[in-house]
């Protein structure tokens, strides 16, 4: 009897701990953090001059003081300041988007299997390669009826719109919700998996922000014409010509990531 009572007490303690962890986990809003980062990013992109003026006037946070020696409040940005701000905005956009993508995917996968404590599930997933394999599996599942049904259960709590009773969406709206959710989740998954430029930024800041323009014509007819900010980075590829019993020899390759699209060129 004593042993049984002890086990029962232990189970109740574990259940109480799980409830406590879930309460703390769901009381937080990851979006608040990302919105602050997005706000700072937008301010840097659209209010660069005002930020420079604030720094020139000095900013204090507790015992920390930020100011430039003998700095005068600028009336305009010089070419170097504009270039530095452009570089920051381009790089931070990539890092922020990748962070948002990974956070969404980790949260989704932790809830997809109805874990009793998603916080524990997220903290246990420490293998980058294993997590990428899970994201690849998610992409495949989202193209199946079973995967989309599981997505509905994860996002909406049900795969049957009639569960909402009088507030149930129409069949057309419900289909649009499913399609939109699947499309966005798949988009973030593909973006996360295409992580060369993010890894280059995270590990040693090995990226070079710049602007690029690309124009493609076929038989005199414009097929593609665009320009904008991009990130150039170096990554290694295997030279198939040198592949032998010892494997291929890694060579340097220049990759260029432009906005939401990627253009790869090998030099």
C-alpha cells in the first residue's frame, strides 16, 4: 500500500509540474519578441536619420551610455552611413525571417503529436540534422490528405468545420483556410531548409550585403527583370570531377540570396 501511495503521489507531482510548465509556456507570446525585432528593423530602414540623431545626442540605459565622441546631430546621412544601414537591414531581414520560420516549425511539430508538454518536446530536440529531417517529413505530409487533416487538428483543434456549430465557416471559407495554412507552413518549411545564407550569417557573419539586378530576355522578349538587396556568401560544394574513392574535393562557391528568391551562381 505504501509503495502504491508513493507512486500515486509521484504521478500527481509530475502532472502538477506539467501543468505548471504548460501555464508558463502558454503565458508567453513569441510574436511579441519578433514584433519588437521587426519594429527595430523597420525603424532602421525608414528612420535611419532619426536613429543617427538619437545616438549623436546620447542614449543611456542604466549604467550603459551610448554616444559618439564630439558627434553633432546630422542633418542628413552620408554615403557610408546609408550603405551601413542598408547592409544591416538586408542581413537582419534574412536572420529574422529564418528565426521566425524555425520557431513556427518547432512549435508546430511539438504540437502535431499532441505532446502533454510541448515545452519539453522543444527542449529535447537538439539535433539540427534530425530536426531538418522532421521538417522534410512535414513537407511531404502536407501534400497528403492525412497530413492536412493533422494540420487542421493542430491549428484549429478539429478537422470538421461543423464542430464550430453556429459559428462554423462556410465550406468555401474552410477550404481556403486549409489551403492558406498549408501553403504558408510549406513556404516556411522550404525557406528554413534553404539555410545556406542564414548559416553563413550565423557562423562568423560570412556574408556580404549588396544590391543586384537581373534581367533575362529570350528572343528579345523580357522574361525576368528585377533588382533589389541581396546577400552574397561563400559555401563549399563537391567537385564531381575529383570524386574518387576518397570522395570529392570541396571547392568554393559564391551564392547570392535575393529577397524571397535565391539565385545561385558558381565561380
